[in-house]
C-alpha cells in the first residue's frame, strides 16, 4: 500500500510539473509565434511563384534590408543637418551638404556603372562591400553627430556613393534571377515594393531611436547593414556569372546602329540600346529630377510654411506618406499592367504628372501639394517599370544587364540635379511648382514624339551586336 501511495504521489507531482511545463511551453510558443509567424509569412511572400528557387526571393529580402538601413541614416542626417537649427542656417547646412556630397557624386556617378561593368564576376562581393561600407560609415557618422565633427560630410558622401553603387549592381542582378515565365517588370515591382515596405516600417523605428539619442538610428543602421553584408553572399553564384553579357552604350543614332561601330570605338564591346529605350530614359530622368527637386524644395518650404494647422514635422510626414503611397500604388499598377504598351504608359503618366504640377502651381494649397507628391511618386514608379519593360523587349540579352546598370546611374544623376535646383529655389510655393512643371514639361516634350513613333510602329528596333 505504501508503495502504491508513493507511486500515486509521484504521479501527481509528475503530472503537476508536466502541466506547468506544458503551460510554460504554450506561453513561449504564443510569445514566439508573432516573430516566427511573421518571418514565415514574409519568406512565403518573397519566395512565391518560383522566386525562392531562382534566388529572386533572396534579392527581395536584401533590398528590404537596404531600404531599412538607408532610412535609418536618413533619419539621423535629417535631424542633424535639417531639424536641429533655424531655417536659414539649415539651408546653409544643406547647401554645404550638397556641395560636399552631391557635387562629387555627380562626378563619380558616371564612373560607377562602367566600373561595375568591369567587375561582373564580383557582384555579390560588390553588394556586400556596399553594405559593409555603409555599416562602418554609420559608426563614423554617429561619432560626428555626437561630437559635431566635420567627418560627417565625407562620411555622408561615402554612404551616398555606396548606396548608389548598390542600386546599380542590384539593377544589373535582377535579370539574372528571373524565375521561369516571370517578367522583368513583375520582378522589379516586387523588389521595389519590398524596399518601400521596409522603409515604411523602419522610418518610425528610426524616429523612436532618435528620441533615445541622436546616434541611435546610426547604431540601428550599423546592425542592419552588417546583416545585409552576410545576406549578399546568400545570393546564387550565377549572380557573379557574366556569361553571354557585354557592355551597353546608351545611344541610338543611326551611325551607332548601322555604321562600322566596332572599328571606330576606342572601347570595344559597347553596344546600342535602341531609340525607344533612350526616349523612355529621358522621360524617366525628368521624373527622377522632379523627385529630387520636390524632396529638397518642399522640405524647406513646409518647414517655413507648414500645412494649415499642422507642425513642420507633421507637414513633411504627410507629404512623405503621400509620395510613398503613390510610389507603392504605381509599383502595384505596373505589375498588374504587365508592361502592355510601355511607350503609351510613359507618355500618359508623365502627362498626368505635368498636369498635376500645373494645377498645383496655379492653385497652390496644402491638398494640392500632397496630391502632387502622390502623383509624382505614382508616375515615377510606373514609368520606371515601363522603362524596364522596354529594356527587356528591345535590348539584346547580351547587353541587357549592362543597360540596366547604366540607365540606373543616369537616373541617379538626374535626381541629384533636381535636388540641387530645389535647394537654391526661393521659398515661394507657386514659383517652385512652376519650376517643377517646367522640369517635367522639358522631359515630356523632348521624348513625346519618339515614344509615340515607337509605339505606333510597334516593332522591335534591331540594335546590332557587333
């Protein structure tokens, strides 16, 4: 009987400890599920429709990491260069920032694409280097923010160049990771949308870290970019393969298309991309120039003259959210349209952006400013996806990767040029939007005829690969 009683007591103790252990495990699973469940959901979305097998899913995740890290550094720099001093002094600081960072970048940008063309076998290493460089520079900037050192500006230039280098390489990598029956437009829309979503999530986190202390967003950027460094090497080895590739020349005149180009060129291997692509690139450059202009011009305008009833920070937030929402919608619509009649899409969206800019200039007001930001974001995203579709359609596969890299470099330069115009403009809202409309009009009118002619003929130009 004693043995039976002892066994009963042991089973009671065992059952009690088992129930407690089970409850602890259940609580642990409940707390763990939001993280693991979210991670599994993200992985399922990024790896859908063959993207996991081709390696595109890894690139989507890497681009999300890139967007999150960049926005952390942007939050830190904005608080240091822009918000921490009176408006007049802030304009001087930002002008200095542009002079020290953007001006050298305009000289370096044309070199980035061709340089990376010469390193096709090291694309994963190049992306990892861009991530690691920004991680280390984030630490340098954190020290400059805390101590007010002048190293802030050259470090910011390094971040800018590394970010643009990553963008150029990423544009060149996407075509090599397409799943079967997967259009380039759809792939680029997925990659872009992932970056936008990551930016939207990381921006408030960066603002929260900034509330803890000025350097903390930079510490967050360091961690993110270190993760991106390792993630870069998880891309498939075929990313580094240059098999079947050559370098592209962004030109489309008759001499280049039909003349004895191979004999005349000092740099053998350059190829043409066709007139439709160059006209589309010009229209996209106008929209990218508008984007840079609006970012810098509206930043100072809304700081000095906030939206009715709102603070400067809230006003900038409203316009930023409108632009981001427009960009995301343009990306989604581009994927839905599946690159049908890309020339017509580009002509239409640039015309819509131009009309919105003209209306906003004539009837300047808070609502129209937000509308212009949203429409500009929508137009930029949709026009870029249409440009991607034209490159995929008209450019021979032999030079397609290089064409993506060089076109992205040119668009980055257009953004820098637009930002430079925005910083020197007087803070007059109507006047500024007139200039914005003029920028778009110049790009639209100079490319309208060529794009419509390309759409009307409906044939693929025969860019020779000599």
